[in-house]
C-alpha cells in the first residue's frame, strides 16, 4: 500500500466491528493505520475483548472501548471518550450486522416482526445513530463508511432477510450523504464479495456462496479483507473528496455477471 502511505496522516477515526483478525473491519483498520491514521477501536463484550485487544495493541490504537449498540448508553459513551481525548473525529467505519438465527435461516416472508426490527436496529439504525453523534465532532468535514453486500441489490440464495436489511442500509447511505454533504461529510458503502468471516459463518451453506463467487467472478478469485481495507482507506482519504453516496464493489467483478 505504498501509494497510500501518509494519506491519512493526522486523521483520527473510529472502527466499529472488529471481531477478530479475520474481520473485514480488521483489514480496514490495518489499512488505515498503515496510511497514518490514529484509531479508536471497539469490541462487543468481554468475550470478544481477548480477540480484539491484541490487534488493537499491534495497530497502536489510542482507544479500545466496549460497544454493544443494543446496550443503553454505550454508543454515547464511546463518542464521549472520543470527544474527551481527541476533540474531533475525521472518519468512522461501521461494520456490524445482526439477525436472530431463527429469522436469518427462514424465508423473508416468515421473518418475525421482532427479528426484523432487531436486524434493522443493529445493522442499519446504529449507523444513523453513529452519524448523528459523529456530526458535531466532524467540524472540518469527514467520512462515514459502512459495509453492505450484493444481496442488497439481487436475490442471493440463503441470504434471506439480510438482503432487505442491507438494501435499507444502502438507501440510508444515500440519504445521509445528501443530508450531511453541506457540512463536508461524505457517506459511502463498501460492498465486498463473500469473505469467510465469523459473521458470514451464520449464513446457511456459506461455502457454496464462496465457491460460486470464485467461479463466476471475472477475475476468478475471491477478495481479501486487506483489499477491502485498501478501498476503505482510499474512500476516507482526501483523494476521494468528491465521492459520496456510492456503493463501491470490491468483489473481483462478481456483481457485473448475470
């Protein structure tokens, strides 16, 4: 990533969604750090802490904070720590999603109201909440990123209710870009191809999605978390200063195939 060296120097960012070294958010955090950014990193709970802390330490993260977006006050506490320590925020990566297993593995039409509401709250509304808290800290503009998937655009077998949820996330990205643009805050979504992460393992027959992506993508290969990270680092850099409201695919071209 020599071409990005120093492009994020002096920028301060929050990375939400690292579960372990194999997370998409981990690949992004590594790219951000190598480009010169200072990071605050969150972990879900005490069980996740041992998996996140070593990576945060290796990356030199200046803050390691607990964050369960379903726990009252935790999100606000994270931003209060950022304001107290930095006084500002330049970028944010939102890389979290959740759906109760019984709803994820069933048909969309059979999804419970409670399951649908919870999936939307964790996967979509949390991004809106983060944007609202980040806005007053982005006094000189900034960049907000989230993570989507091709199932938001087309029906992907066994992706089920997460398809409509990710579609809502992409739509929210566009509306947020329009609303925050006058303040110099850009909002974009990354759409990686299938990657073997812990979150993805909850999707039924995920190995089949991996095999299909490798076979059908024009480049005949899968993408890595670091390749996603490189695109994320570009999008939050000043080199992408006129890009907002977009969904950027990092999938070896899979999304262009019929």
